[in-house]
C-alpha cells in the first residue's frame, strides 16, 4: 500500500477538479445549512453535492469525483445506478403498474418474494413468512418486536451493548428503545480489542455467553423470560465488530432451549456484504426472525421481516403502515438479489474483503494511532486511538492485568492493550480521505472507527486505490497531530 502516488481507476479522475467547476455547489450547501437542522448526520462531515453517480463513483456539483465507500450506509450493494437496477425500474415505470399498492398482492411483490426465498438461510427458508413494513430499518425492528411479543405473550427484549438498537434508539412498537416500558436488557457483546471482560478471544466470548445464560436462568421472580433476543452478526454502527461463530451458535442454543425467538438484524450485513448472502450463515445459525432493509431495495426504500411460520398468529390489526408496497423498490430489489446471487458476488466480497483486511492490518504495525482493523467481507472497520494515552480494558472498564506473567490466552488477539478511542483523529482521517477523493463513514460508540462499505462490484484496481487513499489520509492526519508512523509496541 504505497502512500506516495494516488492513481484513479481507469477513466475516473478521482479527487480532481474539473476545469470549469459548477457554480451552484456552495450556494446549495449554504441553503441546506439554513433550511435543515444542525442534526444532519452525513452532510456535516461530507460537504458535497452529488449530481451524478455510477458504480463506485460520485461526481459533485463542483466537478470533483469521489470513490464512494459509504454506499448509502450499505444500501448500494451494486453501487450507484447499476444497469440491472435501472432497467428494472424503467420496466416497472413503463408497465403502468401502481407505484404504491399498500399490502396488496402485485406481480412485482410476487417476483421479489420468489427471489428472496431463493436466498434465505437453510432452516428458515422452508418455514418462512415475510411481513412487509415501513421502509426504514427502525420500523422493521419495531415490527419484529411486535411479532415476537404477540407470538410469545411476553414483553421485553434482550439486546447487546454497541448494537444499532442501543446506540440509535430505534423504536419498538412505537416506544423508544430507551424507555423502561420496553425493558430492553443490554448484554455484553464479545470482541477482541475492547473485550468487556478485558481478555478477548475465545475466553472473552465464553464469558459473554455465560453472562447471558446466567441472566436467563436467574431464578428471581422479577426476571421473566423476554419476548425475544436481537443480535447483529456483525455490529455495524457499533464499530464493525464480527460476532464470534461459537458465541453466536451458543446464543442460538440458549434461546432455542428456552423458547425465546432469536431475531437476527441483517439490515446492513445482508445481501452478500460480509462474504455470505446473509451474515448469519457464516456461523451456520438458522434464526427465528430476520430483519432486512437497506440493500434489499436495490437502493430504494424497502424493509421486511422474515420469520418462522409458527410465529405467525395472524393477529387482527397488526401494524402495516402506509408504505409497505413500494413497487419500484421491489423491482429494484428483485434485480439486485438476483444479480448478487447469479454472479456469486458474496464469494467475491469474501475474497476481496480478506485481501483488503490483510493489507489494512499493516497500518496497525506502521501507525501507533491505528488500534485495530477488523471486519468480514466488504464490511471493514479501522479503529483510531490515542497512542499517547494509557490503555484501557474496553467497554467495561475492568482492569487489564500487567504484562508480566500474563498468559497469552488472557490477552487481546491484537497483542496490545486497547488504547482510548480518538474520535477527533477519526474525523480528521475522514476529512483527509475526502480531500483525496474517498468517501468513508465513521462508527463505533465513540465515532472513532473509519468504516469501509464499498459496493460488491468493487474491482481489484479500485480496491487498491481505496487502500492507498486511506493510508495517505491516516498518514496526513497523524502528522498534523504530531503522531506520524511509529512501530507498534
């Protein structure tokens, strides 16, 4: 990964300025700032005005071009304006079909469901029902909770620290996830670099599983079984943290033994992103419920809940909403699902993602400010840390034992104590990436993880360009803060 020369993919002047920049760029940004709230999530960090896009490339109103590794927060499995998606949308428009059909049966919905069923994990596909809901992932989570609550007659939900549910306050059946009414119990999610128990590896995952088992088997009269458990196979907003396979299989067994529906959140991990069509397939787990959104709509708003048929009690008045029947999204989604399946793009994501992760891990040895590199497939996170501060034990604050006499199995796999998160440095890296024509996201509980979510059509040459720009950006941001390349301790 050289950092001295940046080469764009063929035909793409990435990060360069056209001879005649368009004059509307700054005025559009000024009007946006005056009209929209300060809570703009992406626009504050990415002051660009996209006017054209194709594949990995976005062109702004100022004439600059960028490699987009945010991909609509994972929505664009095939990148921007993929030909098969555009063709599907054009056919739907030309057909004269209604654009919104509520929850009525339509040819577009039938085709979408047929393709979706072809991809579902073994063990769920044979008994699956699909409920359409509002197009946002938060609405799908709320629908899944309402479903298991009605099916079990219980309330409350088990979730995990760092999950999208816990960090974004997704709603559950119209009630905030942070209010006592929903009784969301947050459990430790295992990881290596910031292990909640300060040990990492298989030992940390085992301790996390025991914690969950202890909670479920507490004989106290005030600890009833919950309506369900929701888990992300790879935490996205939590900082791109893959679930250990053995731990996820234990969660499946713990819930099955106690008749607790297991809800798997595949909102960002689905449709080949992690190197399998659905991320849960890496662990060989068949969930009771899957929550799907983002990429299943082929870049358009769509969300569904897939669940085991014995959970379908057909309750009258179940929430449906006004927009579960987006016909264009179903057409685009069908084309996307079929293209990913027919062209084995999940396998491609696995191969290319592993190569990118291997190259990115050299950053951890070259830069003391890179605490960890992790991910699965084309879902990659680079955590930035403060190398001048003393290490901590992760999320729990439990002390890490001194190095003298510590067994290797008791240390994080990274071989280093986790250092405090560096959100300002991560933001600086994001801005340096933007200057070099690369769009990346930020995540993690402290917004200190640079996220790469490139489309599954990423070429080898484009991947090299992405890695070069990111490495250049880390170098520039570290130098500005007086923390240039340094050997890892």
